[in-house]
């Protein structure tokens, strides 16, 4: 029997790397993204080439109606979800005073409400089976806050508190909930940085380089396999940065 992992926001970057890592270890995989269908289908083909089934579903995980539909489809295709990785996220760089209400609502819905919707969709079944893992991809800014990323920091701080609290609620049912708080990982999310900003950043990073999406993937997989006494943790994955 293959296990099933569901990774939100997996058309590229960290989410795709996580999905591929689980596929390499024989998991059947559910991947999702909001817009880039072509990229998602490429990821699906890459995963299927590893010899495992893959379900690719396009839609907004910030929308509760979509999330319900997505998990109904997952349930019909694969039965249950063993590991949920809440990875989908967006950033907003700019002064808080310049942020519109729509932009605020969009980032809260995408980065925080999605974690609520997707977790809620899998919990009942996990509780019945008395096993499951929920892994939230967070950020070091959720721990310490970043200037010009106030809303982003607030959503990731929310994800961190959500993780710690839900872990307590679900520990009696043998479900582990943890977060991986990434530092600077080389993905499209950071393409807006100038060469000068990148040089400054590399100097500030004790590891002397950006993290790789593949490294996050390998770590998330390791966290999902075993470690049943490890729960409620927000683990920084940042090369010693923060
Ligand atoms: P990325 O390359 O920009 O990829 C983001 C992914 O999320 C894409 O697949 C995108 O889909 C999807 N997505 C965005 N909004 C969505 C929505 N409403 N519903 C479903 N999917 C949605 O970002 P990344 O760097 O891999 O980041 C992944 C996660 O790691 C995020 O939660 C981010 O906050 C976190 N993180 C990243 C870093 C970093 O340095 N990269 C650091 C700390 C934390 P489309 O392709 O369709 O747009």
C-alpha cells in the first residue's frame, strides 16, 4: 500500500521539490497550484516518470469551496491523506502603509486561511485512523518579523501559532503537526532581489549561500517519516541565519 502526500503550491519552488522527494520514496502524490497549469502538469509528468500516481489539481487553497472539492477528489482517487504539506504561499514586499485592504486579505487568505481549510479537510480521517502528519511551510520572518514584509510576517507568525496549538489538540490522536520555518531559499519568490541585495544577503548568511528547494524537500520528507514524538515544533531551516 502506497502512502499519500498532498502538497499545496507545488508547480514550482519548494512545493515541487517536496512533492518530487516524496515521489522518489514511493508516495503517491497530490499536487496543486493556483495559476500555472502548464508548470503543474510538467511536475505531474516528472512525478509519474518516477513510477508513482500523481493527481494535479488547479485552484485557490484560500477558497474554502475549492478546498472541499479538491479533497473530495483526493479521497475518491487515493482514499486518505497520510501527509499534508501546507506549502502554498505568496509574499508582499513594501511598506505596510502602502498596502491595500485587498492585498492584505489576499495574503492572509493564501498564507494562513489556506492552512486552516486544508488541515480541517484531512483531520477527521486522520483522527479515525489514529495517524497522520501535517507539515506547514513557514518562514523565519514569522518568528522575528521583517521590515517591509509586515503582512507576510504576520501570516507566518499565525502559521507558527496554529502549528503549536493544533499539535496539542491532535497529539492524543497520534497526529503530528510541525512547521519548517525557511530562511532564504533560492526560488522564484526571491527573484525580485537586486544583485546588490543578493550580495548583502549572502554576506549575512552564516552558511554563505542560499538554501536549495531540494534541501527543504529532503528535510520535510525526513520529518514526515517516523519521529512520532516530535510535534508542535517550528524548526528553522535557515543556514544559521536568524
Ligand atoms: P514560489 O516559487 O513563489 O511558489 C509558490 C507556489 O505556491 C506556486 O506553486 C504557486 O502556484 C502556489 N500558490 C500561490 N498562491 C496559491 C493559492 N492561492 N493556491 C494554491 N497555490 C498557490 O514560492 P516558494 O519560494 O517555493 O515558497 C513556498 C513556501 O515557502 C511559501 O509558503 C513561502 O512563504 C515559504 N517560504 C519561502 C522562502 C524562500 O526563501 N523561497 C522562505 C521562507 C518561506 P502558481 O505557480 O500557480 O502561482
